[in-house]
């Protein structure tokens, strides 16, 4: 963005009487419900990226103006979300069972920011159109959202286990909506990798306007839990198929223009009985960065590529770096030094080091090429393909 364009955007914000004067999605009568929210979130991200202060390095006054613009855009976006929350008809609601309190007490207000202890049932229901879900327990709290586990009690999936993910703060709704948008994009076509992604079932809103999503429950061990079961590291032969399946879903995403941008062991779900691997938590994804100008939105010092900390433009190689770091971790390697146990064959060690080279230009670039290369490594080390059961202690 040139300086004159930054000034025009500042003028628009200064003269705006409300969000509707800035965000076209609020004035488009063809957009309703979730479609309008997604369009609003995308518009906000686009404007925010255009006013990124880093675009004006070397010009302190312009950088200060850009920071003010980004802050003002955030305020207007939150105001817009609040207005939509207040005026949305037929949105799914969090329903607290009447038996939680005595009849004479006022109805309790369930707050995601004050969840019940993990050992206690969450005890609330979600109603989304014809679907009803009984949420039974809280299973985790992340940076942005609280995760619950429950079952469908009415609708098309009666009896099926589900996960409900709810933003902790309404200010983080954009991240939940970004994941929803990514999952819809990744569900396109008939690629079998769609089965390695969370299944989007329903959307809802919490008592304070937080965005929420109902997903199909994914059975298996998170990468951290799986690694914890093997003191010396997961056997390398199994790390190979985990890595290959992870590369396949990353390749599927990259083909559709989506970078996960936050791959870490906690976001990898491994089902040992049939060697199934899922990649979850797409809240920080980057969609078509060359077109949208989106940048990285989170940095994990153990698993993010160096260019993420340096705030360089997103490239698929960043996801491949994270895949390599996850494989290193699962093998029992040292994340600080990169050293791996002697049980890890030199050929597999070289493959992992290729994925985790510091420079994105010297690192692997294509997930599908690495998928094929890892199969060649597997064949060279272990011979003809065979199913080896992963027995988890």
C-alpha cells in the first residue's frame, strides 16, 4: 500500500459513523448468517493486511498511522460482530439445563471464559436447527478456544460423538471463522485426504457472542500423548507412516491454496489400529497468501519455521518445516539440537533434516514430492510394504 492509499483508508475510518461505512459485507443484502460473518472476517483481514505497519518500515510516522488504523479496524470489526450477534435470528444457542439450579434461582449464564473443571461434566446443550447436541465434558483449553466433547441427541447424527469448539473471547471469533472457511475449502472435491480433516457439522454462538463450531469427534492419540507413551521415542517405522499421512493432507491443503501455518504435535491425531492420521486446528491458517496478502498469525518456537518469527511472506515450505519438526519430536529427537536417537536410520535422519533446514529456499518445497520421497526412504530401510501394528503401551 502506498502512503496516499494509507491516508485514504485513514480518511474512510475517520469519517465512518459505524462499521457499515467501512465493511461492504454489512451492506450486501445477498449475504446472510454465516456467509455474512465469513465475508466480514475476510474483509477485515484484507484491510488489516493492507495497513500492516511492516509495509512502512523506515517511515516511523506512516508506521504509527498504520498501527492506529489497524487498531480502529479491530474496534469496528468487534462492533460489527456484536451487532450481528444481537440481530441474528435462528442462530444456535447454548442452552443450560434447568436442573442446574433450583427453580426459584435465575437461569445461570454459562461462560466459556469460566469453564467448569475438567473432571466435571460441562452439562449444556446446543441447538442448531434440527440438530441438538448434549455437551458432556470439557476436554481442553487452547489459546483461543475451549474444546468440549458430547453427543448428538437429535437430528441426522443421533448418537454420534462430537467436539464443540468455542472461542474464549468474542474478539477471537475471526479465528474460529477462519477455520470454518478453511474446512469448507478443504472439503472440496473427492480427495481421500478430506477424511483426515475435521468434519464440519454445525455453527453456534455462546452466551456472550463467542463463535463456536461443532465438529465430528476424531478418535486417536494427539501427537504429544502418543510421544509420551514411548520414553525413547515412537519407533521410527511408525513415524514414517505418520509423516507420510501428514504430508498427504498438507499436500491436499496446499493444492487448494491453504497453509495450515500452525502444525505441531497437539494438532496431529493418530489412530493406531488402522494407521489413520488427522490434522486439526486450522484457526491460524493462511489462504492464498500471494493474493490475500495474509501473513503468519502465530509463532511456535519449537515447531514454526524461522521465517515465521521473521514475519516473512508465507510459503508452503513453512508447513513442511513443521512436519519435519513433528517427526523429529516423535522419533525422540532433541528439539534444541536436532539430534536423533541411534535407532533412527541415517536415511530417515537426512530426510528429516532436509525438511527442517533453516532457509526456506534450501528446504523441501512440495509436500507431495516429500510424500513420495519418504516412501522411498521407507522401502530402502524396511523393505517391502507391510502393515505393522502400532502397539501403544
